[in-house]
């Protein structure tokens, strides 16, 4: 099963993730931190 998202398509996912993370007063993620399939 492949669940990776291409680097060019990460921005909306990072925005949604950061909304959840910031609601818990945690540090947001950057797109660069999530690039590449091994980081998913």
C-alpha cells in the first residue's frame, strides 16, 4: 500500500497538520521536514 504524497502536493497537508499541532501549543512542521517517502 502506497500512502506517500509528492513534494509539490505537501503544502495543504502541512497546513492541516499545523492547525492540529498548534491547537495543542506544539511547534509547527515545515514542508522540508516532511519531504520524501521515508518521512511519511
